[in-house]
């Protein structure tokens, strides 16, 4: 079984982001992941270029997933589209982007947002991500209004994948 390669893109390397990077690396080591943390120096163009270079690289192994905390609220739409088109899962952290539903129309890889108020949902999706990346199965996805945190009082439609979830 191959190790999953995960790239975590953080907006900067301030004390908080630095600690996030340390925790991500130690968690990645504990889980046997090939995890790389990159910092964008508070520059959305730098962040976009860093991620596109990874997507387009012929010399480096392609990542299984990106976990991105965007520098700006636009959330790197074009980079996300390029990643998903190349079969790389896309996870947006701490930003409510408006393009996730569009990326989910032709689900090949997991695409989701983790924002405040979605702690339990994030745990379920994060624990399932290695399975989906290794097997190529499609995950269940939750549908709701964009930019609204999941709440148990909201009505949600659950969509089943086109292939078996667990084998």
C-alpha cells in the first residue's frame, strides 16, 4: 500500500500557523502519511503558484490531497479546479468558498470545506479521506446551502457514491 502524500498550504508562518504546521507534521508521521507543509507568506499569488507548481510537477510524486487555508476569501478557485481535474482531493480550511458545489458535479475525488461549526463532520470526512484516496471510491457528500455551517436542524440530502464505499 502506498503512503498518501498530503500537502498542507497555510497562509503564513506566524506563531499560530507555525503550530498548526507542527501538529500537522506530527499527526502525519503518526498516521504514516507523506505530509508536506508550505507557507504562502500572506501572498495569494505565491500560494497559487506554489500549489500549481506541485500539480504540474513531473519530477515529484503527485499528492493525494491538498488541505488549503487560503490567504484570501476567494479560495483559489482555478487552482482547485486544476487539482480536482488531476485527481487530487481538495479540502478548504477556515474559508467559505463558493465553488465547492461546482467541483462536486463530477465527483472523482473528495472536495469539501472545513469551517467553524463543522467539527464532527470534519472528523468523519478526514478519517475517511485515506480510504477514498487509496481505493478510488467516491465518498458520501453532504449538500446544503453554500457558506452556511452544517447544523443538525438543517435539512440535508445525502448522496450515495456511484461505486461501493467500503470493500
